[in-house]
């Protein structure tokens, strides 16, 4: 089971530290970093492409979570999933419109956090049975990499996650395409999402 990489962004240090400590209780979670400064956070997120960003709505200098989501999505076709963490329930509709993965109210309840992580795990593993049936000729490592490809992860992100070189990941990608009988990642994705153009 690969770890779920996460980043916490909250301009209030006590809230940032508390959520980081709660996340540290989950053995399936890898906390890559926590930030009280949104500019540093954005640069880190763009470079490391975590699975989930736990993001406070109202940040310093009038910056909002939605500004950050927009900026990251403008630069990456498939970026991280965002979980909005706030003391303000009235942002829920805006979070839905911005396709946030989840919405947690402060103070964050450990059980609600657990539910969010379990939903994320289920969502990312939804193709697991299909992959193993359809592509029984793939190695265990190729299956792990295929799951990340379907999440939109790039070779450098996959390499970092598994401590491999980018060249090794690209070799696995070529092998996956060959074994799947397709010529491109786009064709491969269509096997799993035939309704997408």
C-alpha cells in the first residue's frame, strides 16, 4: 500500500500544528510539509505534487484557499485533491463549486479526518480490482505505477514516491502501454474512463 502524501496550509500556527499532529496518527499518511505562509506552500505544492492538500480558507494578506486552488490547477492538468479546513461553514457551497474533495470544520474531529482519508483511499483504489483482472500480466510495481498514472501523476512524482529514477519509471510506463496493447497514456485512460473524450 503506497502512502498518501499530504500538505497542510493554515496561517494560524496552532491550527496548522494541531492538524499535522492528527495526521501523524495515520500510518498510511506521509506529511510532506506544513505551512503558515501561502506563497511558500504554493511553491512546495507545485514542486512536490502531494495527493492531498489540507487548506484553510482564510489565509494571510487576503489570500483565500480558492486563490491557491485556482493557481495550482491553472499550472497542472492533474494536481492534488483539496480538503478545505475552516471554522466558517458558509464556504461549503464555494468549496463544492471548486471541486474540493472534502470539507472539514475546525476544530477538526479525528473521526471526520479518518473518514476523509478512507474516502480518498477508496477513491484512488476504485480501479484496483479492474486493473488486476484486466491486466493480470502486469507486475506488482507496474500496477502501483498504473494507479498513479490514472491519478494524473507525472513520472517525476511517481519516481519520488517510490524512490526510483525517472528513467526507471518511464521504462515501466512503456512496459505498461505495451502489455495493455495501447500506444499512449490517453488510450490507456480511455480503457478506464470510456466516456471521456
